[in-house]
């Protein structure tokens, strides 16, 4: 299993962190997963969590510092049994968002 770590940072630099666990049934290496993800992101870093179906990390009270993009932080191997999607599904969803 792989943990996909991401955050929401508003224009005032306040941050909310989140993550989802993804399956890796084809045993793709961490470096390859990172590369595949980054090539689908805006400037190799940003994505719209709502559009691809990931939980959004917005603050409860919205203001003029808000925007729609989240930031990819990193991925890591975890030993969990439940996952949201597979790595391939995440890549497919990111591809459709562009």
C-alpha cells in the first residue's frame, strides 16, 4: 500500500494536511509512482482534489485567500489493509483532470 500525502495551502500560507492510502497491486516502485504522479500535475505539484474525487482540505470558513488547488507532498509505503483506490486509478483520475 502507498500513502499519498497532500495539503491545502491558502494564499496566506495557512495549511491543512491530508492523505489517502492507495493500493499498488502491480508493485510499481516508489520512484516510478512519484514520476507518474508529478507528470500529471500542474507544474508537477498542484491538482484539484474535488475534481478527481479526493477529500478536500479546505478550511471551514472561506475567505478571499482561498483557491481550488491542493499540493502533492510525497508518497510513502505503508502497511495498511484498506485503500481508497489503486495507484493506477489515481493516475487515470489525474489524467482526466488536465
